[in-house]
């Protein structure tokens, strides 16, 4: 029986998520950049540069939500970068899976800790 495949079989390996992940990296970078500009404006226009001044800034619910959104963008940005690096450079599937799961657990723990810091009394 003859093989009906025309041409070689294409094996896709590595970080093959393409445009979606490229756009996610750029979008999360924009979110972090905009927040950084807002934080710098608050810093340079503040007349009360002390712990009380920063505590007052972070006492507003909208600022806490914005800060948490930036942390989520940071963690997603980090996940895409680490995942792609692991997919490109760690060839044993088991090792790569363990490292990816460890990264996910670490980032979820960081998200929980960020929420605890922002909303503790």
C-alpha cells in the first residue's frame, strides 16, 4: 500500500502560539507601562511623600483594583515568557511539565499574596 502523503510531515514544536501570545505580551506590557506612568505622576506631584501619603494613595478602592489588575497583567506576562522559554529549551516533557506546574503554582501564590497585601486592614 502506497503512502498518500505529499511532502514531509511537519512537526510543530516549541512555543507555537504565535500571534495570540505576542499580542498578550504587548497588551500586558502596555497595562504595566500606563500604571507606571500614573504611579510616577502621583510620586512627582505628591506633597506628602511619606508612609502616610502612600497609604492614603492606596486607601482608594479604585487604586487597589488598578494595582491588582497590573499584578495580574505582570503574572500573565511572566507566565507567557517562562512557558515559551521552557517549551523552547527544556526538551524532556516530564521535566518541562514539572517546571510549568511549579511556575503556575508560584504565580498563583504571588497573586494571592498581592491580594492579601492590598486588602489587609
